[in-house]
């Protein structure tokens, strides 16, 4: 690969996009550097690499580490939203075979469900379907929806990912058998920093995952929504325009 | 087995210390570290590390400039360089790769798997050279 001049990296950006790019880059560095020191130190302590800790100290280190990781996710999500809001250039659109992408997403998400015995399964109503999309961003949508589904699934339940043709193109859905979405939370579910109350009262997410999903889907010319009856699980779906021919 | 010699360059003393502790989990690694690009050039020439772990944002001479200087000098031109960076935008990653870095480790990194990641990058680099 030929070396790029730094100016070449930014040549195709407008002034506004360049400012946003530099803001994200600078904030990323200034926040991630101390976070690296914090989370890596706690990780080393937690792993026992620096010696055995008394149980109470180990518990406190574990709490500090999980909150440090939550802060890392929050920084990542905030910076990601800033980029999505202010630039369109970070999306690399190409033809994407959806079924292969969904299978890869499910494979990548299995480790999330493994500790609680939650299984993930693909039910495809089409054998092959292509959309015009950014594969990394589409994977990000799926990982956000699947991690949410795992978070709210009871142990040893199944999460089903469905893909089928729809009037507007193709619909991808993720269904869980969790507690469902409380009625009073539904109007705010895609708002930034909105979080449904967790069973144990602890917030583990950033409250930005579904906002990111909505923005990415919008950039793909699609739509997003959900269905849920309290106590009977939730189904999140998004629709994308088709790229070309479909084998039914 | 021959030890893997790693030169780590970062202007943040806390990060240097944590990288030192992390890499010490692998007994087959020898580490030297410094806090700027000028010292890195001198150490790379004197010590001939198997790989340089290089921070991107440093005062005076940053990571990309240091990599450029390493490549200009015959004694250090072939040493593989892995960037460690808190900059993680796809545009930036593409830029770092275009400069000839054999790998990029993003901060925050996993201290438990850091040594493995560096070894994998060095092994990948060696297999390309051999083919």
C-alpha cells in the first residue's frame, strides 16, 4: 500500500466534516489514554497477575473494572454518534449478502449468550438477498440488537433472528423472550441515553445503542421499529431496500 | 527459545509502566522502553529490537514521523512497527497502515492478551518475508 500524505486522508471532507473528524480524533485520544491506564490496571489486578486479592478487594476491583469498561463503551458510542451525525463519509457502501452477514453476527454474538445458556438461531425466509450497505455498520446494528436481546433474555431461552422479504425490501428481526418493553418506556426507546430499568437496578449499557441503530438504518435508507407486549418478549426489526435480484 | 525483543515508545509514563507489566506476563519477552521518538531511533539502532511498539501522539516527533525516520536508516529500516493508538477512526487506521505499520493495537488494549497480539503481528510479518 502506498503511503498516504496526511492531507490526502482529509481531502474529500468538507470543512464541517473535517472539524468533526478532528474533534472526534482529539477527544478520542484525550479520553482513551487515561481510560487505558485505568481499565488495563484494573484488568491486571482482577486477573490475579499481580497477586491474590482479599475477597472484598477483589469484588471492588471487579466493580471498578466493569464500570471502567462501561465508560469505554460510552465514549465509543458518543464519538460514534457524533461521527454519524456530522459526516456521511465514514460509510463504505457496497453490495452485501445479508444472510452471510447475519450468520457472522450470530456467530460473533454467541459468546454473549453462552454464560447464561441463551442460544441464538437464524430463521431465513430467503436463501440469498443483497442490499447496498456498509458491512461494518450493518454488523454494528446486529451486535447492538443481539447484545440487547441477550441482556434481557431469561437463562436458557432462545433468541431468533429472522430475515424475510417485505414491501419495502427486506426485513431483519431479532426476537427475545425477555420481560418485554414497559409501556411508559416505549415512546423514548430510541432516544439518546434512554435505558429501560434493569432487573437488578444496575445500568450496564450506555443508552445509546438503539439511537445508533436508528441512525445507521436511516443512513441506509431504511426504517426501524419494534413490537412488544409487556411480559412477552420484544421483537426489534429494521428494513433495508434491496440491491438486486432475490432468490426466494 | 529466543526471546522476543520489544522496544516500546510512549510519552505517557503510566502507559509505559502498564505495558511493561502486561508484557512481563510473557517470560519470553525482553522489553526496553523510552518516552520519545529521538530516543527510540537511538535505541532501535543500538539494540536491534524484533519489533517496535510505537505510540502515535507524542510531542516533537510523533509516531508516524518516528516510523519514517526508522525507515530512512539502513540499520532500522526493516524493523516491524506496531502502532498503539487511542485514535481509532477507520480513516486514521487506513493512514497508519499506509505508512507501513504491520499492526495496530487500539487503546484501551487488553493487558492479558497484549503479548499474544504483538507475537501474532511479528509472526505474520515473518511469514510474509519468508514467502
